[in-house]
C-alpha cells in the first residue's frame, strides 16, 4: 500500500489538514496517510527540517512526504519534488531541504503542476497533493516537473570547536520541553577522543551524560544524547526549557577536561 506523510504548519484548529487528506483520498482511496506533525510553528523551516529529518528514515522506501511549511511559491522559491535515499519529498524550495540532507538529492525537479482554482494560497492541497498522488501511483518526477540543479541553501548555525571547547546552540524544544542542541554525539567523540567534559548553560553545569531520563531523581536536570544523536538537556518529570529559562538559539557550551 502506498504511503503519503504530511508535515505542516497548518495547525489543528482549522479545516486545512482535513481538506488535504480529503483531496488525497479522492485521488487514492486506498493510500495510507501518516501525520508526522501539523504543529510546526508558522513558517519555521528549521524545526520542520529537524522533525522530518529524524522521521523519514523510519518509513519504507517509496514513501512520499508532503511538506506544507511556508509552502507558497515565489520566483525565488518554486515548488519542487525530490528523490533522496529512495524517498520522495514535495514542498517549496525555501531552504528547508538544504537543512535536512547531508547528501545531494538523487533527483530534483521544479514542479509544473498548475492550480485548478483562482487562489494560489493553498498549495499543499492544490499542488502538493497532485504531485504526491502521482508519485504514490508509481509515476516519475520527470512527468510532473523539469530538472533542477540543486536546492536553495539555508545556512544553519553549526557548533564551533575552538581548542577544548564546543560552542553550540538550541535548535529544537520538544513537546516535553526537553531542549535539543546542534551538538552531536559524533562531534563530541571526534573532538574529545574520550576525554571527560562539562556542559554549561546559563548558571548551570552538568558533568555526566545520562542514558535515560530516570537516571536522575525527579526534578533533577540531566544531559543525554537523544535517539537522533543530539545533545539534549532535560529534567526528569519536569519542563526543562521553562524551568531553566532556555530558548531557541541560546548558547550551550561543552568544555573538555
């Protein structure tokens, strides 16, 4: 059975998500529609990239992923379709895909699908659904677009290593108020070569990496490398970002001893 996933900033209050699903089912009644999330903050391609990057590898190859975040097309940001690692992605070329992939896509096309309405304000339903259903039926990208060289680049702030220090930042805050940084386990292993380290943020310091949230008592802060391999600051049964006054973009420093 074909699979189409949905990632968007459409929220759950309005009719938008149901309209997208209805449009898909009208074309493909037997398709399996999977919601990744519709609660991406409006136009926030960085959060969308983090969520989808860590979601899509768990789906089987051939899955089609609709990305309805900051989805309107402009001359600079056209609608595109991509093939990456056996997965198809449909969305606007707004820089998000450059944040998602560490490799060059296998194929990129600029979509040539027109609107059936006079309003171009709902491309997730009116353009992306048509493209996704075409691909889910076994169609090719070549039939719905023209070849494109590369995607628009958006530069994400990357951790900086200077001497014995890695300086990173908060890139995501999850539903539990756990704080995710752009410092990865692989970077720490490469730079630290097994040395102990401390993690500093605000007035706090952590010198131990936990394996689970329950390695510390309730209400205590902890640091761990999450399932996506990113350094995470959390609080057992608490809301770390709120109680520690941590926000997107705040600096997190890791110092080797």
